[in-house]
C-alpha cells in the first residue's frame, strides 16, 4: 500500500478541495493543483520567476524558509500577506499531511 497524505486547497470561489497525494511522486504544490484542475497557471514552470501559484498557508504547518528567489518574487506580487508562499516552492512531503492553503486572487 502506497503512503499518501491529504491536503486541502481552497479555490478563489472559497470551495474546498481535499486532495490525496501519493508520496512516491516528486511534485510540488503547484503541480498538484494543476493536476487537480485548479486554476493555478505556473507560468514559469516552477522556477519562482512568476507569482501565478501564489497561495496563503491557512494551517499551522511549519514550512521550510522561503528562498531568496521566492521572497524576491513575493515582493513583486499582489495581495501578499504574512502567510503568502509560492506553491511551486512547496515540495510535497509527509510533513505536509493536513496542510490547508488558499489560492491568492488572480492579479490583473
């Protein structure tokens, strides 16, 4: 039996999506959201060069510190809050079980 985790993603219409993710795949949060058909573009392909996967961490999970590249991109993004992160920089791991994130509003 493969090991899985469950996360919840709240979309821009406040609909909650519970997602079960196998841990034997090498994905980040942006890729998981895209695979689930959620409106996350990931224009830069996960290189922290855009903010189209901007999200807010809603649960009390402690994530690894944002890289300088992620911080630089968030400095340029809209609607940034203290709990803002880029989904492409959140690597799926067992520590994320129960994670709750909300997609940030789309920037125009």
